[in-house]
C-alpha cells in the first residue's frame, strides 16, 4: 500500500476471498465469513474463470475464456480494489484459459487452456508466453473433451505441475496428470516423456489445489452423484501400485468449479455454477454456505492480506 506516510510493515493479516462470476463478468471480493461482499470489477461477459492474488504487489489476476469457439481468451489484472485494470495476455494470446496459478518466486503465471488443449505460462507482465504441454491440435482434436486441460496446480519447490483433463460430461473419462515444470531437454510440449498419469476414470475433474505440507492433492469434480459434484483429495506421492481411491470430503455441489485452500487456517473454500460459495475444514467438516444465488460462480482465491496499523 502506497502513501505519503511510511509506516513499519505489519505482520497482522486478514483473510479475503476473490471470486469470479461467469454470467455477470464480475470479480467479487468478500470476507471469509461471507460478509462485506463487493464487486471490484464489472466489465461485461468475457466469461472469467481462474483467479489468483499477488499479495505483495497488491494485484489480482484472472482469466477470461471468451467465446469457447473462438481463439479470443485473455488474462487481465487489477489492483485489489479493482483499480488500474490492465490486460496482461491479449485477446488470442490463449484460446480458452481456465484455472490460473501464480509462481511469485519466479515471476510467472501458469494456466490451463481448455480448447487450446495445452498448459501455458508467461511472465507476470504477459511477456514470454510458452506452451508446456500440448494434448492436441486443430478443430478435430478440439471436439475431444478428453484433451481439454481445465485445472492446474503448482509445486514450485518440487518443480512439478499438476493438471486435469476433463473428458465428456458424466463419461468417467477424467484424469489428473503431473509433469516437470520444465520441458525435458530435446523434447517438445506434444511429446514429453515425463508426463505421469496420477488418477483416471474420474467423473469430470475441474479445479485443483495442493496441500504441500501434508502432500495431498484436492480437486473439484463435476458430474452426477455419488462421485460427481464433490471435492476429493488423495496423497500426491503414492506409487502407482499403492494409489487408493480418492477420498470424497464434500458433496452436493451444483456444478462444482472453484477451489482454494487456506492451509494455515486448515480450511477450504469452493464455488459452484449454482452461485454458491462454501467453506469447510480440509476434511469436509464444519461446512458453511457463505453466499447463495450469486450468479454463476467459477474461480476462487483465498489470500492473507496485510492490515493497516
């Protein structure tokens, strides 16, 4: 926070949620108990989907899917109060960008591109756009939802990237993959040999988040009950022969989408297209509805923001 008076840095923080409304094209901000709801950006129907917060810089970034049938996705940024709206990745710099993640230490954004069928990254200013994984090319491949990359999560210290490939609705074709953050030398995004299949035969895995302290991966899964419209978790590092079925920790969502973990607080926050925001403990207990019927909600990000002295 800038101003004429320079004060000592405060170690006191206050949690804040940032949520995207797909139908209204809005970026929302609220307290973790659901109070103090604000619309900080309202710019029309560009179909926002993934959101991250750069606390140190005071920025919120989000993806806009645009028209799923057109190569017109982009990424934008604003101050935490919605000011200074800036285009980071221009229209067509990505096809249909979905979940977004921040690697602050290395100054990068990572995202999944659904109809682009790829995992991408750029510098925080939108420069140096790269494709890290390519699952298909062209209109024919684009019709195959098994090639659609949707959710994404980062283990920067472990130098790994995780992502979901959704599959058709209720087809049980969903998968979760892992690969190195860097393409192996001499290889390309379409023919990497380091890609590892972690989970398969899932309903429709969407967004991801990681509990790196306890080495657990969490994800939302759409589709029909009992496995669909849930939040699931599983150990990140189990060997292929020792991987057990994912544990369902949250049920009865209405088109599950967004997920963000507050590891320090031992809780998770999630959204669905029905317009609800929920909180719960990481094991799914202490379930609370924070918002209801608030448009069609997609991405969500929790951030610990410094409070003024």
